[in-house]
C-alpha cells in the first residue's frame, strides 16, 4: 500500500480537476494539513470518491424529474401568456401604439407616444 501523500498539483492531475476547483471544494475532500501545506492520501481520496459516486439510475431519475418540472412550468406559463394576449386583442385593449415604441434621436431609448 502506497502511504505517500499527494500535493494539490498531484491530486489535480489524478482527478483531472483544476487546482482552483480543489481549493474551493477543500472542505469536502479528506485532507491533512501540515503547517500551511495541504496533503491527500490516495486511499482516502479513492474511498471518498466511492462514497460520493452517483449511480446511472439515480442520475437519470433526477434528470427526468427536473425535465418534467421545467416542461410542466413552462407549458403553463406559455399557455397563460397566449390566453392573456388573445383576450386583450379580443377586448380591443391592444393596439399598435401599445406594442411599438417611438425612437427619439440622440437618447438611444424608446418612449411611448413620442413624448419624453
């Protein structure tokens, strides 16, 4: 069994992560502090990786749930927006001046009905 301790640079290469990412996640990674130095044991890292492993089934289940939530929310919002706009057109509340802004030269922003 290799008892050698790894540096941040060595662990970065082993995990294929940036060093800055390791520093940001340090509170969650098993490590040793020797003065100001931070070191890692390979056995601890492998064990930590195994504990934090996400199975393919669990990942797919979570992904499907998120997709379902997003599509359910967005379809409701789209339907509400369409219905509201159709109702406004039917009621005569919407006309071209409500939907288009006039441009005032020099200001670079639109204003309603040409007034500032």
